[in-house]
């Protein structure tokens, strides 16, 4: 598995067959967004914030209460900002929509500038081959001061790898068009959950 | 008056203040919501300033009747709360707001748009700006009216759509029809000032007189009664004619702006209704079957059928074209039934009104076409974008761009809508081999909405960055 560099990234983005092509749309400024070995990605308009007072705990063994009770969705227009306070975790969608061919996987990571300001972009960073949709970023401010986040700014980068023997991703995170919270108690891929978790 | 006497005027003032303060408080609560555009915030600012000014008006009012009117008006303003409460981004797709604003801007430059879902299954576009202006003119002293100019300098349109269809971007093409209503009003106003209308008017008068004479041939009614009947019938015929023109011009505007997608949305909206329903008071809607027939005529005349035929041999889209063509053939069969026409022919009042309307329809269509020139559906561009957009939808990619992947071109969002409609029609037909579940169709709606948002963003980004360069 090797990291895909700039020239190969451009080749991937321009593959003749659409189903073999790496799709990143809209790539508003290709010249500036495609780096030496990564692509800068932008913050979308949707943020999901947890209302702690309404949430007892998140436990995969118990059925979630209605997500709407403990989650607030915020839509932030372009040229407006979202304040991420120290030690606060929010979910945010990327502006770009992705479709990875089956021979490519990726990881999402912070951009250095933002990382040094205390912003952690993603904790679960893997993007599987064949993934399709916007990526939900887990934004965490580990710094000491609030950070002003503007939709459209490049806060993260995605690094691509060649992947051999990959199969198209069909999990819960696919086909999302906005920030998405995936319930811990509904994991379709884990059929043996009943074995590992206490019964209610 | 002793100190403990009840004072109705004071009670009324207190009541008006409580209402006003309650409304102000609710408006403040709504001001923290996220809205897809600035207009709701501007309306909140307007209402806040209006109510603050109204406070002084209430204080200075010495008439009980006037205070009652004021209180009743404040109660009426409660409807703004419903609109604003539903206009935030969790209830209203921002792509819809931006798409409609883009089109409205071409028809009425510098318009402001607020969109919100409503419980009723109905699509409307209302002139909110005029309503707000009337509030200022009626309640605010002339010396202070100038302070509200900043809120009312551009037209403000309130767009409502059925809440149940909130995420269904494909159904929202019905707004093409709603955008047609002001154009239809303009036509009717222009027509009324035209000399030709005097001829139409005279002819209708003559036909009504003949009808009344015939109907009352053996009656002993006096001249005054005859005159009353003639006047009533004449007014009714004018109303039927006008209402038919309003709706049919609006249908045509839908086709001129959104192309075949407007017909697809119309079809879904009306398929469960009585296609041959006669025009009836008070709305006098023309029969849906007639509307379908006339829209299909426009689809043919504007060359859309021909454009579909030209794509028949393109393997990327041939199967989608086939389903769309068979859908249109099915609609043709439905519209070929002439029961609606027979109903109208058999009713002398409807016949006079509809004969007159039909004679004016070609001119009305030309008028509407001219008015929608800046936003007209450019089939030569849009149809060429469809094959690639269909492929994107097959791969669950938003249909927002086509062409050389090293330099992709943003599409016309009408192409996005048409490709999605064709994809849906294909997906609901089992013979196509691919049947979409309702979950997948919902996914299609989301992809379409996303694509429209991207198209608008990409165009705006290009415009601003190239402008600066």
C-alpha cells in the first residue's frame, strides 16, 4: 500500500471510466486543493452538536433514545461562522462529495495549520474503497481558545492509498449528503452483537 | 371618575401592549434559528422595529375602536411566527430556496425570498413585501415610515410548499407554475388595455345576450330581470375565462422554465384528482385533463419530444429515454380522452368562456414566453448534459457537472432535475430491470438537492473568483 502522489492523484481524478474515477465534487479550486500527496477538503454547512442535558449516555447495549432529543443540527451559511469551544466535539459534513474507486482507500487528517491551533479533525479516519458520500468530520478543539470555523474553508486533508483486493464499501456511512450521526446500538455489520453485549 | 372606576380604554391599551410584547418575545426566540438565506432575519428585524414603533402608536391612541383594530392586527401578525418557525434550515431545503431565488431574480430582479413548508398540500408564492408595506402605511406615522425603507426596498416573496414533500426536489418543479401567476396577471392587465380586448368584450356581451334571449324565449321575465341575468352571466363568463387563462399561462411558464420536468411534477400532483372536473365556483380551475393536453402540446412544440428521440441511440441514456417516452405516450393517451371537452361543450356558459379563452391562448403563450426569456429552458444545452448526469446518478454521484474530468463543466440545474426525473421514471418501472425502493428514491431526492446546491455554489464561486482575478 503506497500513498498516492500529486500526478497520480490527478490521473485518478481524470480516469476515462466514471466508475473507475476518483470523484471529488465540487473541487472548486483544483490547483490549490490538490497537494503533493493529499487533497485539501472544505468544511460544509452542517454541524451536529450534542445537547448533554438530554443525553444520559451512549451505550451500544441499550437502544438509543430519539437522536433528535440530544442532537441539535446547525446550518451555517457561507461567510458566517461556527464557534468551536475548547474540549467540545461536534460533527460536521465535508462540502465535497466523494466516490472512491475500489482500488483506492483514504484517510482523513487535520491540516497542520489547524492542528497547531488545537483542531482535531477526525478520530475515525479511514475511508474505505468504493465509499460514496460526504464525509462526516469529528471536530474536536483541544486548544485553550474557541476556534471560529467558516464553511468552505479547508480544515482537513484526505490522503489516498492504492488498495489491492478491495471491495466496495456498503456500510452505514455510505450515501450521506450531510453530517451524519451513526447510532451505536444499530451496527448492521456486527451480527454477533448479541453475544458480546448484555441483553436488556 | 373615582380612583377605582374601570377604564376600558386603559384595559384595551394594556391588552394591545401584552399582545405586542408577546409577539416581540416570540420573534426574539426565532431570531436565533439558522436560516438558509438572509431574508427571514430581515423580516425579523422589520417586525421588531414595527412592534417597537407600534408601542408608541398604542400609547397615543385614544379611540377604543382603533385600539381594538390594533389588537386584532397584532393577533393577525402571529402568522409571521408560523412562517419564520418553518423557514429554518431543518425544515426548508436550502437548495430549494437558492434555486427559486435564482429564477425569481431573473424575473423580478433583487427579490428577497423566504420559503417554508405548510401543513396543507399546496404550493404558493405570495407577495409578502406588499403586505409589509401595507402594515407600515396603515399603522406607522408618516414621519417614521422612512425608517422602514431598508426592509422594503426590494420585493419579498413568501414561498410555501407541502411539508410532506419537503425533501422531494423533483416535485418542487411545480413552482414553475407558481412563478407563472404574476406573469399571467401581467398578461391579463396588458390584455385589458389592448383594443383587441374591447372586441373580445363586445363579442362576449353579444353571445351572452343571445344566450339569455334563447334561454328566456318563452319566459315572461321583464327587461330588468333579463338585464340582471345578462350582467350576472357576463361577469361569470369573464371570470371563468380569466381564471382559465391564469392557470394555463402559469402551466406554460412551468414548461418554459423547467421543461418536461414541469409536466412530470404536474402529472404526479394531479393524477389522483378527477381529470374531467368542470370549472366550478369560486376558483374555476380548468379541467386537469385539458391542462395535461395543453402542456403536452407545449412539450411537443418546444421540441422536447424530438430532443428525447435524438438521445434514443445514446447507450448511456437510451433506456431512460425509452421509459420517459412511454410515460409521455401514456400521458398522451390520457389526454386524448375528450370527456373534459364534452363537459365544457355541453354547458353554454363554459363554452362561451372557453371558446374566447382558447382564441386568446396563443397570444398569451407568446407573452409568457417573452417574459421568461431570461430563464428559459435551453434544450440544446440541457439535453446534451443528460447522458452523463444519468451515469452519475447510477453511481450515486450528485448530477452537478459533466465533461472533461480535468476541467468539468457545471450543468444547468434544470438538467439536474430532468436527469433525476428520468432516473426516477425508469426506476419505478419494473420492466426497466432496476426497481428503486422508496428509500432509494428518497436518496435520489437528496442527491438532486445536493447537486443543485453545488451548481449554485460552483457558479457563484466562479463568478466571484473570476471577477476578482
